[in-house]
């Protein structure tokens, strides 16, 4: 296809729940640390947005190792939300993030709605934090329920956090380990989510056939990487067409993204922005090569704005 | 005082390496030499995170190449076994690897002019203590590679260096034997039988679990025998060890019991290699913390740890390894 549009003339910017992203490619939580780790390899400020590792009220050591193992076209992880905790995050990690000049989204996890709300409220006060992403895929130890798989619990959680996040965008990250992800999306939107990110990892397990033992010390883990991309695309498509489009709530798509073709798929399925996770381990420069590829693709297609692609799936 | 050899390492970069050679050293072990842009400073103990060359933007089939070997998704960590400046502005990096799974099978399929992607140099380095007259390198299995490069660096710093290298049997010793040298079996006589160590002026004591070469027993037992006969004061000695964790634990215990300075090069399952994923934790003692221990990352705070800092698995205290 020929067009007079040059790659440089393509507009990759997106507006996302009040945040302006120069391009749609962000990092996925837990795969890029707190920012400085990838600075030797990529200009972190060239990202559309930076998403942090989960932050919890207290420091968490996480699970015993082995915590990760490669599986066919993907990997399992059971990190166990290891993180420095809220106070050290604020004093040690924010200074670098504040220099980036791009939207920074803090991923938040907790045991109960009050912990989610307390951590979110504290992060909402920090000027460089543009978004708070609730990682609801952790078991609710008190009630024995998981916020990510029970719509009533999820709505209650988001409703509790909602009034405490006044300035930053409130994003809810959906788990794929549910019967009907659209129902969970509806619950999150009813609770006040301004954007949905999806998908988190798929529950999985792998066994060492020599020792008869699980390969992860935690026995089970979360599957990520190219293996889960078709699942993610289908879920974004479902949530976009059944919930998000009509509600006007943007989707941040992720799951197995390796290159610009994958990103185009996510946009066509209905994602407004995307995140790269596992592939950062393979190639920390992936977000940059994706942007280059996207510009060329859109120029070749004669599409001047990336936003013209969102939800354009033809069925 | 503890200082490292040379300066501090250069920041890591992602580089494409061109295969110069990929040579079998013994059953299951190969040496892969990759040529790349010059790296200003890398130090023994540091590692390279190696994987297939990245796909270009959108070219999602290029990763698959034409090879029939399954291609790993994630990179794998390999200690730098040697590094040389060549052609003025290039450098050759050696890794020695044992074929154990997907990635190492892919590596064994590499031919000259094939490409591999590297994040390098990563991790910390073996500290070189000034004032120690003797340095002993105790290794087993795939723990050999970093010790080879360390012997080169230590040889330059002119101290007495001895290597104590063990394997399950002779076929698994990734060393080139000088056939004219008789291999002592007593566990305390070092010889120049290994061409690699001899090139660094480092005599070596070999051991094997089955007695098929050198001393019968594992390398920690050889260390004990050698120490009992060497007449070296504990305070004059530093021990560096790399190999299976059980071996390193035995070496660490031996040294700690005698107040011998000891540094261990740890191995952990890694995904990122750069400190982002929290995969590669090593439990270390931390006085003053509520539990008395915490995790450090093998990829950025290691792989080299002082032996006394590590919470070894049988030391109790409710540590989760
Ligand atoms: C800092 C660091 C430095 C390292 N340096 C070296 C080095 O110099 N040379 C080297 O060969 N390896 C080295 N390793 C280990 C190397 O990273 C692994 O052997 C490699 O990841 C194996 O990848 P694979 O895909 O081939 O095997 P996988 O498919 O990941 O593993 C296959 C199976 O083999 C088992 N396995 C893994 N490693 C070993 C082993 N060493 N012996 C026996 N079984 C094993 C696994 O538990 C698994 O069951 C190092 C690791 C670290 C963390
Ligand atoms: C090692 C690792 C750690 C992760 N940690 C978090 C986390 O702390 N919070 C979270 O919401 N998601 C976490 N995730 C999930 C990712 O953000 C992402 O949703 C998922 O991996 C799918 O994307 P990918 O296939 O591109 O990796 C983690 C994933 C991996 C692989
Ligand atoms: S391998 Fe990812 S933090 Fe060490």
C-alpha cells in the first residue's frame, strides 16, 4: 500500500483517563522494576508511561525461590509481590521516577480494601504519579475470596478506593482467571474505574518429571509471554465490545506482546494503550522498536493517528 | 581491605555477538566465543545474559531462524570465562557451558557467523583482597568458567594461586589435559596438567567423585586435604568458589570454621538478569532486621557473595530459600 504519509508524520499519542501519553507503549507492572534498572538499555522517558512493580503497605520479601521458570513460549512466575513497601517506595524510588517527565502509574496491591485505599491515597498525593493501578489478583486472605474473581467483592474494593484517589487516574487490572471477564469489567466500572488494564497472568503450573516436584517453590504461578497473547486479545475484544466502548472506559492491553504487530492486534481489538511485560526480559528496548514499527505501519496504511486504529476490528 | 581487580565494571549494554567458535571441550561442555564491540571494563565473576538475536520490529518469524533446535524465549546467564581485546576495537567473550536444556541445546547448535544477543557485563565481581598471599579457587562442574578468568586476573596481581577443580568423572572435566604431565591423586600435590590454568601460571589439583581422574572425592574434600598439608596461615588465604550449591556450602563451612576469607559465586533461576523481576533471590543474614535475614538479588547484588553473609539452607531460622 502506498501513501504520502511519512512515519515521522504519524501521531502516536493517546489520551488515557486524563493522562497524555506520547505513544501507547508502557511497561507492565513487575517487569521493569522501579525505573533505573533499564536505564542502561533504554531511555526510560521515551516510554508512553512507566508502570511500577506492585507497592504494598509493608515491605514484602515474597516467595521462596525458584520463582520463575520458562515454559513453552512463555514463563511462570511466583514472585509473591516482593517489594520495598510504601514508605521506601516513596523515599527511595520516587526521586528517579519524578525526573522522567512521562506519566508514572503505580501498581498497588493489598490484603483488604483498607490497605488498597491507604496505599492508593498516599500515592495519589505524589505529583509524579499520574495513575494508580489496582492489582486485584491477590487472594483476600481474610474472606478467603479473591477480588479478581468475585464481581461483588471487586466492586466493593474499587468503591472503597475510589474517593481516596482524587487526582491520579484510577485503573483496575483484570485477571484472566475468571469465567466471564466482561462481568468483572462491569463491576470495576461500576466501582469507578477510569481505565481497565488487562490481562494479568494466567494461573499455571509445571512439574519436574525427574523429581516429581513442582518447578516453582510456590507450586503454582502466573503464566505470561507470547503463549497468552491470543487469550489476551480475545479478552480485550470481549471487554471492549461488551463493556468498555459504551462506558467510554479505555483499555490498556497486555499479554505476550513482542512486537508492533502484536500491538496492532491489541489496538484493533479495542485497546487504547498497551504494555510490554515478559518481553522486556528478552529485549529491554522492545518499546522503542515497537514505536518505530508502528509509525512505519501506520504511514504505509495511510493512517495519520494511532487512535484511528482503536477498535477497528472488522467482523 | 578489599578491592576489585582494575576499575569498576562498565555499565551493561545489549550487544550482538558474532560466533567465532563453538567447540566441544569434553562430553556435555562447550566453549562459545562471541565477538562484539569492545567492552571497556568487565571483571571476573561477572556474567553475560545470552539469548537468540531479537526480532526486528514486527518481524516475528526471524527469531525462529532455520534451526530445528527449539529456541528459548528468555535469556540465560553464563559466567564470563575469558575476555580479550581483538582487532583494536572488538572483544572476544568466552563462555563455557554444559548442555542441560532448551537454551544450552540452542547454543550447541550455533555455528561460526551465527549471532547471539548479550546483555553484558552484568552482576558484581570477585573482590580481590590485598594482603592475601594465597588465593585458592575451588570449583566443580559448571563452576569452572568464572574461576578460569579469575586465575588470569589473579596471576597478573602476582600472588600464589592454586585451583582445586572437581567433576563427577574425567569425561565431565571441561579442561584440556597436557598428556605429558602425570596427574597426582593425593589431593595435595598441584600439577600443571590443565593447559588453561597453566597458561595463567596456576597449578591445579583435580578431583573426581569416582576417582577416574586425580583425587577421589569432591573438590571440598580436596580443599581440606590440600589445606592440611599446605602450611598456609588462615589469615594469608582467600578462597573463591563456584559450582553446585552443596559444594559451595561445604567450602564455605570449611572456610568459616577457620576464619578463612571466602567468596562464593551463586547460581539462581533468572528471568531479567538486570534487577527488575525479583526472580533470583539469595537469603543473606541481616542483623537488626526482625527476622535476621533478607533477600538480595543474585543478578545485581551478586552473583558473588561473601560466604559468611549467606543463609545456607540448613542453618534454620525459618528462612525461606
Ligand atoms: C550467574 C550465573 C552464571 C552461570 N554460569 C554458567 C556457566 O558459566 N556455564 C554453564 O553451563 N551454566 C552457567 N549457569 C547456569 C545456566 O544459566 C543454566 O545452565 C542455563 O540456564 C540452562 O538453560 P537451559 O535452557 O539449557 O536449561 P533449562 O531448560 O532451563 O533447564 C533444564 C533442566 O536442567 C536443569 N539444570 C539447569 N542447570 C543445570 C546444571 N547446571 N546442571 C544440571 N542440571 C541443570 C534444570 O533444573 C532443568 O531441570 C549460570 C547461572 C547463573 C545464574
Ligand atoms: C515477573 C513478573 C512479575 C509481575 N508482577 C506484577 C505485579 O507486581 N503486579 C501486577 O499487576 N502484575 C504483575 N505481573 C503481570 C504483568 O504486569 C502482565 O500483566 C503479564 O505478565 C502479562 O503480560 P506479558 O505477557 O507481556 O508479560 C508480573 C509479571 C511477571 C512476568
Ligand atoms: S533475574 Fe530478574 S531480578 Fe535477578
